[in-house]
C-alpha cells in the first residue's frame, strides 16, 4: 500500500505490520473448511484478535502522538495508550497460545506456522516499542488475569 493511502506508514511501522498480519490471518481463515471456522477455538480466537490487535496498536500510537511523550513515561491517569497496547499484547499472547496448539496438531499447516512466527515477532516489537506493559487495564478486564 502506498504512503498516500496510509499516511501513518512511515511514522508507525508497527501498525502497518499489525495490519499486514491481520490480512494474512484473514487469508488463512478464508482457506479453512467452513465448519472449522465456526467450531475450532483457534479459528475463533485468531478471527477475533487479528482485527482487534491492529486497531488497538493504532489507537495506542495515536494516543501518544499528540502528547509527544514516550510510552514508558506516560502518566497512568491518561492511560488510553496503555489500555490499548495492553489489550493488543493480551490478544497476541492468546493468538500465540492457540496457534502453538494448532501447529502441534497440524505440523504441515505452513500458513498457521507463518502466522505464529508473525504474531511472536509482532509481540516482541510491541513490547520493545511500548515497554512496561502490565496487566490489561481495560475496565471490562479488571480483576481477571490477561
């Protein structure tokens, strides 16, 4: 995609990587047999979080941009960036969990293996670019472990 279509491309490469991963996930999901997509936990988890993760990373990055403040120095009272990034990392960890189980039972599923590697890379990049992530801060998740 061109920079004119996505003006944040040069400034926020993490969000573009997440977007590309989302497209790869949707491609993999579209190739699964119909019954598998609606019944298999892995497909359900990947289908949910592959769309949520890029949106939350984009929101985290955009929440930081106007403040011109590094993520690790963000005041917790203005935690939209922290909440969004925390939910994204929670989602990536959950996707990694289900794809690890899937690839153990389907070792020849090359697309799932590639998605797993991409999810791990995306999680590492998120943790590197937005350090200090703790538990999920979203009110709907208070009291639950991520």
